[in-house]
C-alpha cells in the first residue's frame, strides 16, 4: 500500500470537460470498501515541450458540503465583483459550444 494505490481503484463515473487550452476530468471512484470519492484533474499541454501537465485533487464524501460551500461562495464573489465573459470553444465535431460561468450547485 503506497502513495499510488488509488490508481487501481474502480472508476464508477467519468465526465470530461474541454475548456479552451485545458481539459477537466471529474471521476467518481470506489474504495475497496465501496465508498465513492471524486477526483478532479486539470490537464494542460505545456507549450514549450508539448507535455501534458496534470494536477489532481481528491474530494471525499465527508468533505462535499464544505467544499461546495467554499466553491459556491468563491464563484459568487467573482460574479458579483467582475463581469464574466462567455467564451466559445470548438467541440469535437468542428462546431462551437458555449462555456460560461455556471451556476454551481453541489447539493450532494
């Protein structure tokens, strides 16, 4: 049991979100005892060498409420103090999709 044991955990659900130069992955995984947790990964291609750099956080169910409260308060602060401009991103089919500041609500 080491630092990398979570890599072998069962993936239950996955959502990929492309947003400009970044891709976000929201993954639900299961522990050996069957408890779910979330990993949030940001992946961005480094321009200097083309290497994908990933940052990951783990969010455990006992922290969902505090995490969502903090995130909602932070997003609301930005929306109240600065204009949020919608961006258009190309999707896989060559079309465009709109990504704006979502109304984040984690009623978990």
